[in-house]
């Protein structure tokens, strides 16, 4: 069949615009993942169009210029939804209307986000008694006060309700995500597009993996992201060369790592430990400069894996010790054995970076100790 492309008319069953609106939600969800925190949860169609651990988002994407007027159904329908399911939304600190519409000068929503709940309530009173037919049904439900729902409940909802207007439309939002700093390590633009298509597919297929809720944790998502990103890299980042400069901190430094070494009578290890620690901090900064946010998070994962390995090793040592082994001098001997066992770990891998030098792994162990997350002394 030959299709006449000059004919711009659509069939009555054409759902293109509806599908774009639904895919726009997925773009916003992807943006929440990329810009969120590691333990955050992102969901679609669970609590609003999109939700994170602390906010619910209703998205309104218009294909052309659109105004959010005082009696706009977009606003009143969204507020109505938050009222009906108010018990479910109590867990969120923000209830957001994310819209591509613009707010006209002189409209009631001009300073909306700077107002208190009671101020917002008083502003809406201007519309309450003169609603147009397009919002009359929503207004009726919003103000249907009874014993279980009253004015104070609506004010509480309005206090959390924010409007993000004039947001980027579908194509603009896609381009913005394409240039997210997390993708900086992937230099080729077409490779980034392929990567985003892969991530988009992961979001779309999530309901088939879980029949309960369309949601996922950011940390799980990012693990897959790093794996996918490596497929689009020509090569891993080269591990930088850092000069051996301790900065004059050896010996009398207030660093906690020094105290922990002295506590198990390993004074001879202090100078090299400080050098490795300082070199590693400089190296980390250089790697982050080379690879941006992606490498920063990969280093964080590296540290967490190393911390876990150190803790498991320490628990194994404790399990093999008798009660008398927890007193000096045997205690110090066992603690020094723990130290050298950890220093003898095989090198771990930083995703997206060529093979590291051993000093980097040593330095990260000293960093963990310096932050008082771990002690060499077995007690």
C-alpha cells in the first residue's frame, strides 16, 4: 500500500498524541532516575503519573502552545485527584503539576509556589462559586466537605501542591536528557541516543517483570545503566598517573587512619598509608574530572564493594578467635593479620576505568578507616 504523506489528516482511531503523552511520563521518570539519589524509588502510574520517594508528579504535555488559565481543567482535575486519594498521598512532601503550559500574567497561579496553603485556598475561593462547565464536576468534588474531609485537609494538600509551568515539550525534554552530565563519558551523540532507547525500553518493560507495581529503585537501574554505557564506550578511561606527594601530613597529622594504625602497633605503616590515602584522593578527583558523574558513582560503588569485603573478612577473623584472643598481645597480632589480609585483596574494578594501581585500593581502605566506618582493631 502506498501512503500519501501529503495528507496530514488522521484517522479517528489514531492514538499518536495519547501515546506521546504517556511516553512523556517515561521521560520524566528517566530524568528522576538520572538526577535522583541512590536509594530513591521511582514509579509510574503508582502515585500519580510519576513518583519518587518524596514527591508525586502529574504530567501535562501539550503539543502546541497552551495556557494554564484560572479555570484550566489541567489544574482542577489534578487537584481533584489529590483530594480523592489524599490518604495515599500523605506520604509525599510535594505534589507537583508538571506542565508545558504557560501561566498568563495576572492569573491566579502567578505566584502559586510562593504561597502558603491557606493563601492558595483563599485564591481558589474566587473560582469556587463561578466555575465553567469544564471544571464544575472537579470543583464539586474538591469542596465536598464532610466528617472525614474538611477545609483543613484541603489546605494541607494545597500547601504541598506546586506548579512547574512552561516545561520543555517531548522533543526538548528528550534533548535535555540526551545532554545529562551522566552521559558525558559517552562522547558519540548517536551512541547516547541508542543508550537512551535501551533505558526507555527497560522502563517500558518493567510491568512485565513485576505484576504488583510499576516501580524500580534507582540503584538497581544505575547498575544496569553502567553496564549498558560500557557497551557504547570505545575504551575504558585511562588510570591517571599521580605523583607521590604526601603533602607533609605524615607523622603528626590529625587523620583518624593514623590513630587506627597506631592502635594495633603498626607505626611503621603510617607514612605509606598517608601517602596512599592522599594520592588516592587526588586520583579520584582526576578520574571524576575525566569521566564526570558516571565515574563518580562508579567510584562510590567501588568503595562500597571494598567496605563490604573488609567487613566480611573482619567477621571471619572474629569467628576464629577464642575469648582470650581478644586481649593483648594476641589481640594486636590478630588485628595486624587482618590489616595485611585486607592489603592482600585482589584488585577490584572501577566500572569504565582501566586497571587501577594497588595504591588506589589501599588508599580507599584508609579512607574508609579515616571516615570511622571501619576499625583495624578487633574488639
